[in-house]
C-alpha cells in the first residue's frame, strides 16, 4: 500500500471531493489530488484542519474576496491560493 493509498488518505480524498458545493469540491478536491502525494505529517494535519473550515470561507480566500486569517498563512495556503490545480472545463 502506497502512502497515498492509506485509509486516512482515502477518507481525506472523499471529504475533499464531497464538500457540499461543486465549486468547493473542485477547489479543495483538486488541491488534494494535485499535492497530497508529497505531503508530510504536518501538511496532512494542516489539510485535515483546513477541511473543517466553511466552504464560503475557503472559496472567499481562494477568490481573494476575504482575507486569509493569520492561522492559515504559510506554504500550504500559498500553494492553495495559486489555484493551479483547478481544471477549467468548457
């Protein structure tokens, strides 16, 4: 079993892709899919806490319509805010 195929990672992937809104699914789920394989334990813990936030806040941070709280600032949020993992479909 690879580190990205553990029960913990499978649960995280499910939660990332089943947020409640399609926009949040694509944003949080896309971030998980793009980056999770390289995460260390600290980054995994960050993401698990991050998923406890409300979709409206996460989307506001992603779109730049509300400021990112200090507790979330850092390398993981910097990667998230790039939005380079969101697939644009026609």
